[in-house]
């Protein structure tokens, strides 16, 4: 595996934020990501746990790490953070950037099966496998202590990754995650485009469907949802479907689901609850 | 005074962030600013202290409030934050947006005397007077408890405002402030353009010159400077000039000046020390 190319680095909260670019096999394109490394990992003195954060529609690798207010808390707990991009870019696919809900900035963390997208849009393999292999090889992180979280489309990605891969992630959390994409417009639209019409295949990328079947190791889950989020009101997110599926399945998941009065869908909401999400992951990553 | 027009609002950290637009008398243009109000101020239950933050070159009213990580700490201390823009915009002045160091995004917090700029570029009066009058009239802030801070060009603005107006600001702080603008390229270039060649007039906007003459009330000052900041290395910022002027003047200022190894000029640096700046101001605003 070729080493990723350093684009920039800055000191921040007793550690460093690095931006890298690399040629991805999974997406057959250049991909960028940021990584925050606390000093212990920079000096190579010890391997630190690692948190992956998946962003939402229209976002890239920068939104959360610049606006999420996470680094103070990661520094305190000596945890690394990796923020990948939300899709490949500039692949030359006709119309790839014409619709903010599809293509560029909207990879939805699936491996596309439809010819138009399948060469490049393999964000599931990219985020779950290729990127994590690369991070493990090049940085002082302890891959056995990995957790994942995300916002909106990225919250869907985080829940789905954790439920499909029991034992791989210690904990998972979401800020306003899309919880039942097979039944909401955000989800049906993209699954149809990337995966075609086979709804059995969709179910493999749907947190609410996956949790019904979950038989893996004990998985702690935290969800925060703003009560004044317009996408919550228009039923794009549907955390209640996920809550019901979790309760009825009686599987080995421990869900804390919170609705926060007055908060919307923005990073003003995300940053307000960042500390408690990082405390949650820290507890499980340090066990 | 006409009420400012609400552009957007979001709940954040047990309070709200509002963006407003208003027609400014000082700059004869539309101006925008953000304000964070903790719940106590929103319900009108009590008037809270207020912090003004002045941004640097190329920035606008959004940079710090989205990337500075300040709101968690302001919420804890129940302090309001106001973030003005860094200049008027779209005034129709020839070439106003051609140079990132002049005009748009580069108001330098002076009242311009030169004909090309003097109608609109009156950021000193705008920030120190008009905006503060407007905030006092329309929001539940206690204007007797006001402090100011800023970054780079905004750090210059903050120091200069506090030193020119003894007793008005309880405390002042800067992240990598331009400390001696009459002797650095950042400063000489803009002062020449906005104020002409009269260096006696420049001295009224220069923190190092002002502190030599300071005879006002006791003024606590905090400065953080990243040791790997390229603008520090190229002598655009010159905190040492300010330190020496403060020591030799033996005036009524209490300066804490810190150089932070490894940090650069970016918001990665600013956010790393935000908590300690807000703790500093909180101490003086609550006395």
C-alpha cells in the first residue's frame, strides 16, 4: 500500500491535525481524509484508540473536524479521529455533481452495483476496509479499539457499519442519523440509483433492518436527535423505527436514544452534544 | 435605531446563535453579525456580560463562531458573544475586493480618512460604538460588563479598542495579534491606504504606541502567540514590541504574554486556547 501524501498539518490541542490525499483502490480515485493524532501517537510512544466520523450529505472531510468541537475532548481521552470524505469526486460520471442528494458528497456508504456508479462509488469498502487498513499501517493507532459515529447520512453509515460487522466497532453513535433508509426518501432515492431495485440488497445497508437480525457481540449505541430538525419532522430520519426494531428484536444491543428539544439538524446541534458522544466512545474504547 | 433583521437562528449549547443584517450608519452599507445568547438572556430573566470578537484578514462574522470552539465555554459562564464582519462589503469602491490585505475582509478597525475609503470604511466607529449601541438596545446584555478579543488583524483591533477607551472594556485578549502595525507590513500598508501618510494618526490605532501613553483604569491583557506561526516569524505580529512597551511604560496594564510551541496562525491554534481566553474574560466580567 502506498503511503498517503501529506497535504497539510497543524498543531491542535496537544496533538496534530493532518490532511492526506491518496489513490484509492476501492473508489478508483483520489481520496482525502483528515486525522487528529494526540501527542502519544505522534511520538510513537503508544498506540491510541481510533474513532471514525462519517459526515452527511454535501459535506466533505473538513466539516466535522473544523466545526464539531471534538478535538479538546479527544485530546483529553487520547483518542485519534479520522474524518473521511463523503464520496469520490471528479470521476467523470455524467451528472455526478448535478444533484446534492446523489453522486458527489452523497456516497451513502454503499458499494454501488449499478453500472453508472459501480466503478467508483464503493464507499462501504473504502471506509470499512481500505481506509482503516491504511490508517492501521501508517499511524500509531490500536485497530482493536475502533469505534464509529456520524451525522445524518453519516449516522446511517455508522450504524450500518457497526451492525454489519459485529465485534469490529466497540461502540457506535449518531447525530440525527438516517435510521430506516429503505422507507424514507433519503435512502430510497440513493439505494435505487446505486443498488437498483432489489430491496433485499437495500436491507443489508439499513440499520433498522440490520438490527432486527443482529446476533453479534454486545453493541452500545447512542443516538441524539434534535426535536426541531426539519428532516426529523419530514420523516427522513425515523429514529423511532430503529428504537422499535431494537426493542422487539431483543438482540444484544444497548441503545440510548435522546431527543433534544429546540435543536435543529446543523453543526450547532452536533457540537452541542459532541462532548457526550466522545465520553460515550471513550468509555467503551478504554475498557 | 431600526431593529436588525434576523437572518437565521439555531439552538446551540443551552442558548441560541442568531445571525442579523442591518443598515449601518457608520459604514453606509449593510452589515452582518452573529450573536450567541445563553438562555438567561433569551428569556430576559437577566442581563448577561458580553464579549466582542474581532476576526482577522479574509475572515467574516462566521469564522470564529463556527470554528473557534467558544460556545461551550460561554454557555458555562453565561456570557454573550458578538462576532461582527471584518469590513463593509460590495460598496462599489473600485478594486475593493482585488487584494486580500485591503478593502473587503480587511477593514483593520480604523475610521478611514482618505477619500477613496472614508465614506464606508469606518470600522472603528462601527465596532466600538454603533454595533455596541445596537446590541445594548436589542438584547439582554449588560453593557457595563463588556470585554473584547480577536485574532491577528482582529487582535490588533481588540488591543487598540481597549487601550483607546479606558474603563469601557473589562479585559482584552488576542490570538496572534498584530501588535505594532506602524512598523510591520501588515499595518503600514493599510494605514497608508486608509489614513494617509500622517504617522501621528497611525499611532492612535497602534497598540504598542497606545500602551506607552496609557493612563486609564487597570486593564488586564492576555496574548497567545504560536511559535511556528509564519507571520510571527516574518515579523508581522511583533508581540515583543508590545511586551517591551508595556514594561517600560509602567502603566496600569497587567499583561500575560504566552508563546505556544508548535502552534501556527490558524483556527487550529485559536481553538486550542479558546477555553483559557474565555476563562480569563469570565473572571474579569464577573467581578
